[in-house]
C-alpha cells in the first residue's frame, strides 16, 4: 500500500510546526502568527484525512467491503490495532 502522500503530509506538518515555533520565538506580528496557525490547522486536517483514507483502504484490502462500510474512524483504528498487535 502506497503511504507516500501520508508520509509527505506528516513531514510537511513537522516542518510547519518548526517554522511556527521560530516565528513565535521571534515575536512576529499577530497577523503573521494567525496566518501560520491557520495553515498548521489545515495541514493537521489533511494528515488526519489521509490517515483515515489509508486505514479504510487497508481494511478494504483485508476485509470484505461490507464489513468496512459505515465503520467510524475510531472503530477502524481499533480493528487495525487488534489485528496488528
């Protein structure tokens, strides 16, 4: 299963958090901090969505689609955790 998009999103988020820390430490203007904060929130949402899609794809590959249909993200994570531990 190709996880490169998820990996890239996580790496980008890590870099964005580092930049945010540098801006906060440097005392940047409030508007600039707010803009970067909004971007951080968006990268977090993107990474979470990609993670959810990867979990769903993995479950569909390992279970019948009927068993996966309508399963919440939390329940998906529980199923995967129980199978991989």
